[in-house]
């Protein structure tokens, strides 16, 4: 068994560290995966506002490739996850569309496997089992888990967790020995898609999210979305700056992996100093 | 030889305007078996009906086809007409050449041949009609009311007043239902207990009413006039006859749990009365928590009881009784608002539901009528009300309007202002629905008292520094709204009881997609069900407020009374019928019968020189409603539906395809 | 096929919903093609799939089976059985080579006169385009 | 002798079908069946059904009527002008069976019009049986792989060619009409010899001499009970039997018009003898199975002078539970001892 | 094998001697020495006739209908399903039956033995091969190549456990899944092509009712298709009626077909009847989430429903 691994474009660019840390964690846990050969862009953030068939065909191509490998497709990127899930859902529920997409792709997508987020994969592995692999407890690290939009919405198909009151990320994070703070803005939108077109608005959104985390005692934010990470990391303007980690970075740390191997040196807000201060890195 | 008479109706110009009636009559005359055809301007009129009667006699007709309007309109009229001429009424068939033909086609060249086909169909069918005779069944003049809330109490009182015996079955230890939990009632703000408890006492003391509390209906079989009902009366562990309701047992009981009556905002003992005015006014032991039952220890209540009423050895009683009619008044429950993760109910103690607020306002409630917020007991200064929680929401709740919430929220806002004049109230709403006598005025009054109505949904509630931050949108202003509240009240929707589908199955009635019981007709038969003899009262049929519930309960009672006024009932003769010679006795037909009307019967017959017994299906014509699902399940062709037989339908198909 | 050829559609409708829906189309004077001839049965659960084959045998170009919406059955569950029966029977007829468009199953309530009208219009159009049915049909 | 290369057979038949209705074996799905020629022919296998359907179709329309007695009736659907029937590649048993059917439909007080007109100008071309099946036992009835009774043309088959020997005037006419396809010369002596010597595996086990007389006293014998116990009551044996000829006549009324049909019927069906009043003289399988074999081996001999069985073995192949003429003859013999 | 036969004979004899049965249906040696046929025994002394049935073994369940009760039967798992079918259809009562179940390595279909090998004198199973003895000497054929079609979708070669006596020699054929590829093929045809195919098949049908009479799910006292009124089926063997017959037959066993294939085996003209039955079986499995629709259940698939059955009508 195992999974087809779909990094997506972000993980080859701005979110390189997410790719690094994801692979590091999967390798460490011994989860079998193969990078989807000849994968292509899922069309996230723009295709679906342009052309519905295109927006489904792009992810469908990757889904079909994975299905041909007889493997479920897994991606760390929340935006890719959203597009893949959306296409999977659309193709399974709309035979007319499926036919159209078939003519585009030339091969049929049967939808045997649900596309997964890396969080699903870790969850399938089991939080307890993950916890058993932790060698370095991230004790006294207070973390605000931040889900953003794409993992949870629209709930028709995103379905990673309860869209209004999720908790799966907290459970994973707590396996590392860190404590997850209870805070309200876990599912607030950070505005990433407007990052360039309405920067002012985005700054205020990002800042209010980080501030709220600070008010609830968080020392850092953890996310599973390259868009959120980049946006929060870059656009926060509050008095206290919080580092924004990928969930796989924290897990990697807890597994005792080298911060460099996890890409922790590539953050905007210094991601190492907090860890140093806590003697975690 | 069969002698069919065909009566083609002009219906003034309704038919004759677009169908060549003369041509239809001419063609009808050519159909084998038709011996008489005539046309009438209005066949349903007195002269029209006379002509049918006359023709039956003159032409010795033994079958009649009336080509006119829909059978749903006049089938009964013409059946009666035929009966008055001595013809069995079930030998009449209608050809619907008006609704299905003249009214929907304007071109005579297509409507006329179609009308001819329709007449052919009717003739083909009527030739295979046989005389049918309704049978009669006796009526057991005792009513069962399931549910002892205000609906059940009202229905029981009305039926008993008419002189018939009523049994009320209530699963809680007391009657009273939801209404007993309420503090005040809108729009008059009179005290709920003050108007309910006298009725509870009336019911309890009425000689015609027997109340079985702590009891549940387990099974209902039989049919209108003759239901057989099995009721399980759970062991109360208290001898009701001996108990004097002194209350010492309750006082001394060492075990307690959250009080259901107080919506978990207070506690009650293991031996308890849900509330002081409970009827019957006798305690009940909750065996789930009572230490005598859980640990085999304790027994204090038994020791302290001055009259020796506590009886740990009491056992459930199972009663099986006959009733002629059943009123379902099983009520509704409150939507599980935890589904709305954004409101944080369950995580934040100061987010409560409307019913919980009722208990906080009520002087018999856990705070003695002082509104205190659950987290720290502080008097709230700012209260946010959110309406449509679970209702009018296809994503998380139900699409329907829960109907009473607008008014009870207005009531809550008014009561809040009365109790805490300095408090401010915000109501987030989608629409305010105040249709009802004095309702709009009541809503206005809540506004006038300073309640701020914000049209919009709340997107998130989170605690911050001891407050609840309520984020939402004012869609009228197009702005985000943020309120720092001390208490948030969710107007949770009324939803069906979780076991409503199971109850519906016991009753043999249908329910809608949500679980509310379905009435026979939404407009014209609102308290009847598709199962004769089963009537509906109150919120089990859909969300309702108290006045509506009481009105419907009385209506259901009236239906029961008019049923009981007859000494026997005649049944629909269009029922299933078994040809025993063909029946293999597989009984698969009984599986699909919604009325459990098909039973197993052992017959004895001669086969060659031997006498053998075998099983066949047998239809209880009192139960059968004539749906015909069994006929299709029957491969043998043994099961048929009188009035819609296989022979008839196949002949109709053939006639239409000629 | 002549230009004015009109398909012959046999409609089996339940008494309580779909027949009443057709009545409502009538009282509302909603015109539709004169292709359909209705056989009234108490419930869609009374409609034997074999009746459908018989209709095709005898010369129907199309067959409509109509009942109350699931959940609204006058007899509470008749249409649920009808749904099961026709889910498989329709597939089977198709498997035998019958064109699926010639058998339609619809849920039409007593208040859906307009839906009845539309169903008949659409069905007639489709079958008109296909021409007369020859499959399973006896020649007389 | 005139002969034709096997390769040319199809063109001969195609030509023949312009003036004849050709009834021949062809592959139909998993089996080879007799049927009207549709461009293919199978000369190897012995078909599962017999060729009786060419003269007594399983279902035939007798007429179509219109109108009512009141308005006047009209009948249509006459039977004439059809091409004569050519049975191509009957087996000797099939040809013999046709002579038995002829006695029923052509002799006696009433001759059946339909049967007669089909049979009148028909030509039966029979091929000698070079490789009889495990189920063949025609020799028990005095037939053999080279028997010519009932045939108009007899065909000898060697590896490459078919040799035509006309036996009757009709047969000669058929051969004459197809001379273009036939070459002169040679006598298939070795084939004739082979046919004479061909051995039937069942021949030794089946015994019919005196069977009719023996059965006279066996009407109430318990063997019928035993034999019929495994009968499933279908009509496969009778419908595939070349000598069974029972039929029924019925109407298919459609309003004021309709058709009258004649269809095969089977004595093995429970309702075969059902009377209008509900009485059934053959209520159980015992009576029905007895009827079938008594008819074949006793009544037939008495009425028509011959066993109504030609040992073709079709019932052996048809029956899923091994109840057939051969097993019946065997069991009856055992029982009658 | 012989061991199993000896055990079976003993079990049958003791069923009689213990008074458990008045009659017993089993297989016995047929007219052809290598084939078997049904036998209904009435006394323990007949137990010697009992055969296991190497080739062309008919299924026996339906004989129970007319046998004096209590009646015994020896079943392989396919026949056990037929018995179960009759019990669920209430045509026989379990308490009136005495069931001996046997394991089964598969049954030979002699029609699958090449024609060149006719004049079979004996058949013999040797490991994974069938040895065909003819006058010309023995020939070996692979066992799997000569099995009856029903064995190719065998539910289980092990002896059924719902029996009074279980005789299992451990040599039962492993279960095999139903191969639906034939159904796929038909489904992939165009409607007209499909119709033409069935027209051709049905044209062969002689309406002898062998399929119906062999079927354990067709157990009506009186088949509705035989009724003169209402005339569901005309006696005219013409194509429209052939469609009516085959539709009705298959529909009447839909959801109740045990997949034994006895109809197809009984059909003298080789109609692919299981192609009809299996269409229903598969649709029922996929539409209604039924797991192996061949197994008889307490409630028939068409005798129940789920509120969320697929909704493709609107």
C-alpha cells in the first residue's frame, strides 16, 4: 500500500520547507509514499473562478494518475487538498461533468480513493502511534493551531474535521508534548488570496489572528496550509510577532530531526529563536 | 352477457367545447358490451342522474361508465346514483375526459380520439368489475392518548367530557410535558403553571380518564375501532396508593443527578418528583442511579417512609387493552444545538438554549427565578438572543420554520427587561414571524422595551476576558457587528422526538423527512392520519405554539368523538383478496403490507384421495387500506386488489393501446 | 413516420398524488400533448413492472409510471417499494434492449400540475424524436 | 453420382432459397438448431431440435379477424402462394419421423390443410449418419445411418464432397434444378460401407420387440411411479421430439379484432388435460409420464402400426434429469420381466 | 471420494432406520454409467443406490416439494441455497427436512468434454484432472475446464453447515466469485444491438418451461404464466411473448435467485439464462448494498426498502 504524494506548486516554491518537513516526517514514520510522477498544477486559487470544467480537469488529471497507480493521493497543501477533494466530489456526483472531463483527459476517473491531506494520513497512522515516535518532547511550548479555510470549507467535501470546531490538529500537536491553546480564531480566514490585491485588508486580518493567538497565550502558530503560513508569517504587524510553523515542522522537531532538514531556517519571523529560548533547538 | 351503459357528459361547454361529444358517443356504441349510450349536458345534475337511473332500468344495464370529470370529483356521486337504481355502486367506472382531456387539449382532432380511448379503457375495466360490498366492523369506544403534555391532556379532557373512557400514556413520571417547563406564555404573559396545573388536576380527577405515567406504548396492532395496544408501565418503586407525597424520602435521598426538568441546570434526587406540582404527585425511583439498585446498598428512603410506600421489588407491568381510536400527542424536543460549533454551546457555559432560560426565569427553577448566568452566577447585563438555531437552515439544521421561536424570543427579551431593567438585549434574526392574534403587537412591545433586533446571522462566539464576544453581521446596514455579551440564548428549533419514526411505525402512520407525523391531508384532514382511527395532536405533527396545540388537540378529540358516535364502521371494499387455490403461502406479500393486514391462514383441502393442510395468505379486510403493494409482491398471481385487479389493469392497458 | 405522428404513452399514476396532479393540470388548463392515456391505480406500489412490458407489447411508444414523492405516500411506503422495483426493472428492460427513454418514472404530487404537464411535454418530445416503438411489440 | 464440393454448398443453398424455403441446421449461440436458412448452415452437428417445425411450426397464425358479429366479421391471413419447403440435411431418423407425422396429419378422416400444403411440395434431403452420437438408438426401431424412408434425396458425405442420390420424383426435381452446382461422377462406396457398418452404442441396451404387447398389462405398474418421480414436468422432451405433434388452438383478441393461433402443446404440462370444470384426468406427473411413453410405445403401435419413436435421442439430450425414451425403454423392460 | 460415498450411504440408511425420514432425495447412477440422476428413496434398503454425482448432477432441492415428509435430502452448497430458498419461501419447513450436506469438488459438465471423446465409458477424477475413459483409451482433461458453469461461481465447495449431518472430506472446491464480465459486455452494447442479441436468443426458446421447472426460486403451486385469465403470457410463441416470458421469469426470481444455474443447465436449447438472472443479482447488490444477493435472507430484497435507496427518479 502507501500513498501517491502530490506536493503541488507551492511546495516547490514558497513552501519548500513544508515539502521538506513533510517528507522528513513521512520517512521517519515509515509511511510509504511515492511522488506522483508527472504531476501537474491543481489549478488552485484561480482556475475555479475562470472555468469549471478546467478547474475540475486539472486536479482530475492528478487524481487519475494516482488511481492508475492504485494508490490514494495525498497532499500536504491545503489548497491542493481543497481542489482535489472538490474535483473528486464533482466527478462522483455529476455524471455529465464526468463525461466532459473524460473527453478532456482521455481516461476515466472512477473515484475509488478519497484524496487525502497529509493530516489525514498522519491521523490514519494514529496520534497515539505518532506520539510513541516522539523522542524530544516540546514541553512548555504553547501552540495556537490554525486551520484556515481550505481544510474545512466547504464542508460538503472538504470534511477534514468539524468546520466550526475542529480539533484534529490539536490532537496531533499535543502528541509532541506541546500544549494547544484554546483560541477562537482557528478557522478565521487569513485573506491569503487577496494578499497582493488588497494588502491592507490582509494585514489587518493576519494581525488580528496573530494578536488573538497572543491574547490566548500562544507562543507560536501552527498551520497546514502554505497560503496561510506565508500570509501570516509575512503580514502580521502586531506588537508581538509569532513564528508560524507547519505542523510537520513541529512533528519533525519532536522526532528529533535537524531543524535545517525541516527548513526552519527559511521563515520570515525567526522560527529558531523561540525554539532556542525553550531549548528545543 | 354484460350490458354496459355509457353516459357521455358535455359538462356544459367544459367538455363539449373541445371534445366532439357526439363522436365519442358514436364510438362508444361500437365497443363490444356497450348496449346503451347517451349524452347529457350535466350528468351530475339531478336530471342527469335521473337519466342514468332510468337507463339502468330500461336497458337492464349491469355496468355503467360515466365519461365526464375526474373520479376524484364525482365517483361517489355516480356510485350513489347507481345504488339508488339498484345497481351495485362498484359497477360504475368513470372516464375522465375533462381534467385529463378537454381541459388540456384545444384541438378537437386530437382530444376526441383521446376521449374515445379513455372511454374504451373505462369500458374494458367496468366489464371486469364485480359487485363489492363494504363490510362493517364494531367500534371499541375507548380512546388511547399517547403523550401527557398539553395536547394529550386537552384531547383526553374533551373526549372524556363527551362520555367516553380515555387512557393517557405518558413516559415521564408526570404529565405536563414541555408546557410545565415554561415560565410565562406569550402573548399574554400569563404564568404557564397557573393555567396548566389546573388542567393536569382536572385530567387526573376526571372519572373517565385514566393516567398511566412512567409508561410506554410497546405495540399497537389491529385497526380502526379495534386497536390492541400493549403498554409497559415501568416500575416506579413507590406504591402510589400508599404514598402520601410527604417528600421526606426525597429530602433524605443521598444520590442526585442533573435535573431533566431543569434542563440540567439544577439537580434532582434518585427518588424524585420532576417538579412540585407533578401529577400524579408521587415520587419515582430512578433505578439507573439509585444506590439500592446500582450498589445494593442504601435503602434510606424505605426506612424513612412513614407509610411504607417505597417498594424496591416492584416490577414493570404490561397491560394489553383494546381501544377504538388513538390520539398521538407525543410532542417534540429541542434541536441539539451543539451542531453549531461556531456558537460554542457545550463549551461555553453561558451559551444556553431558550428552554434553559425558561428554567432560569422560572420561580420554581434552579435560580428561584433570578436570571443568573450559569458560569459564575452573575446577573447578565448584556444578553444576545440568536434565532433560527436549527431551523431554516438546510446546512446544519432543518429547512422548516420552527414557528414558536420568534414569539418566545420576544417573550424572553421582555421578561429579561422586566427582571433586569438595566440589561440590554440583542436579537439576531433572519425574519420576524409574528402571524397570530396579538403576536405582532407583542413583538412590537419587545422592541419598544429596548430590545435591539439585528437582522443577520451570528458567525462566531468566543469567550474573551469573561465575556462572550458575539460576531455577526447586520445585513441591513451591511456591517460586521460585535457584541460583548454576558449571556447568549439560542432559540433552538423544535424537532421531532428521536423515536418518532419508531412510534410512527407502531402507529402505522407516515412521517415526513424530518420525523414529524404526517396528516392525511395538509388542508382538509389536518388531524387525521392515513391510518384510520389514528389522530394527531400537537407538536408531534409539526412545530406549534400552545394555542395551536390546544386547538388541534380539541380537533383530534372531536374526530374521536364522531368516530365513537357510530356503533359500527363500514370498510372500503377495494381491498386485497387472495385466491387461495393459487396461493403458495410464501407470505412475501405480508412483508410489504404497511398495515400488517396479511396474516397466515391454514386451510384444509382435498388433494386426490388425501386431505392436506397448507398455508395461505389471508387479508384482514378491516386493516387493509387497498394500496395493492402486495399484489406486485405476489408472483403466483394469487393476490389481487378488488377494484384494481390484474385482469382489469391488463384490460385497460390493452384498451388504451388499441 | 408521418409528421403528425403522435406517440402513445400509457401512464400509470397513483390515485392520491400523480392522478390528482394530472387533475390539477386540467383544472389549471395547462395544455400538453394528447399523447398520454392514464390508468389510475391506488398507489405506485400497485404497478407491476410486467404491466409496463404489456403496454409495450400492445403498442405503447412510451410508459410513464408516476407516484407520490418518497415519504409522501398515502399508504406510507408503497412508493418505496415501487422505487426498488423500478430501479431494477427499468435497468433490466434497458438490458433487454428497450430504449430507456421510453419508460420514465416520476414522483408527481397532487400540487404539481405543472410538473405533470412538463413531464408529458418532455416525454412526448423525446419519444416523438425517436419514432414509434417496435421493440417487444406485437404486430396485428 | 452427382456430387458437390462442401465449399460450394452455401452457394447451392443460397440459390435454392430463391425458390424454396430452406430449413436447415445452423449454429445459434451455443447450440445448433434447425431453422429457416439465414445464410449459414451447419452440416456436422445433429441439431437439438427436430425439423418438424418446418411443417408444424411451434406457433402459427391461422387467421386475423376484424369486426363483431353485429357489425360483420372479416377474416384475413390465408395460406397460399408460399414457396415449397426444402429440408436440408435431415437425418434418417428425422426423415422417418416425418412419415409418422404424415399419418397423423394427412391420413384418416381429416387432413390438416396447413400441414398438407407445406408438406405437399416439400423435398427432404437426408444425410447419412457417419458418426452417430452416444444418444442415438434409431436401430432399435429398424432405422439405421443409411435408412432412406421418408427422404427424397439421400446424401453421402466424404471428406470433401457430398454425393446426391435422388430417391423420389421430387428429389430428382430438386437435383435437376441445381445441376449447375453439381458435378457428375463417382460413387462413394466407402462411405456407403461405413454407413452400413456404423455402430450405435445404445443399440444393444434398448429392446423394443414385444414392448407394445407387454405394456398392455402395465398400465397400473408401479414402475411409472418410480420413473416419474424425477420428472420436472417441463415440455422439453415433447417439443424436441420429432414425432410429438400435440397442439392447441387459441385466440388473441384485441378489442374488435384479433388473431387465432395454433401452437404446440405438451402432454407433460400439468394443464394439458385440464377441463373447464376444473377436473384434471392426469393430475400428477405419473399419469403424464405414463401417457407420454404409453403413447409412444403402445397406443401409437395400436393406432398407427408403429412405435412413435425413431430413436433420435433428442429427449436424452434435452432432459436435465435423465428421463427419456431410452431410459424408459430400459426401465420398462426391466419392470416387465 | 469413495469414503464420502460410503459415509453418505450410511447416513442415508440411518436416517431411515432412526425414523428421521419417510423419503429421501439423492442422486443415483443414471442411464449412462458416468452420469447421475435424481432418485427418491422410500426405504433405507435403497441407500445402496446413493451416488455422490461426479458428472451432470441435477440439483435436488425442488423435489422436496412433493415428497412425503419428513423428507431427507443430500445437498452440496449450491443445492443447500436452493433448500434455503424453499424454506424462506415457506414452501417447505426446516423441521420437516433432514439435510445431509456434502463437500463438493465441482461437478463435471459432460457437454464440455470435446465431441471427439464421445462414447465415454467412464469418468474418473484424479487430482486436478478428469480422466475420460472411452473405447479408444483414457484421456486427461484439466478439472477446471470441464466443470459445470455453476461451479465456476461456486459459493463454497465445503459442506453447508446448516444440516443435520455434515460430511466434508476437505476436498471441496474453493469458492469463486461471480464473474460479471458477461453482463458488462451486454451493458456496453448499444440498445439496438442488445435487443437484436436477445431477439436471436429468445427466438430459440421453445417455451418448454424447463428453466422454470428446474428453478428452486420458481416454486409457485401454480405458475401465474400458466393461467388462462388474466393472461399474463400468451401461449403464442412469438417474439413479444418471448420477451414477456423471459422478463417475467427473471423478474420473479430477482432478489431470490440463488445463482445455482440449474435453469441454464436444464435449458435444452442453450439460452444464456444466467445472463438475465445475474443482471438482477448484480444490480441488487450495487443498488441496495446487498452483499452476495444469492444468499436467501429472511426478508426479500424487494420486500423491503431503505428510505435512502438510490433516487434516480425525480
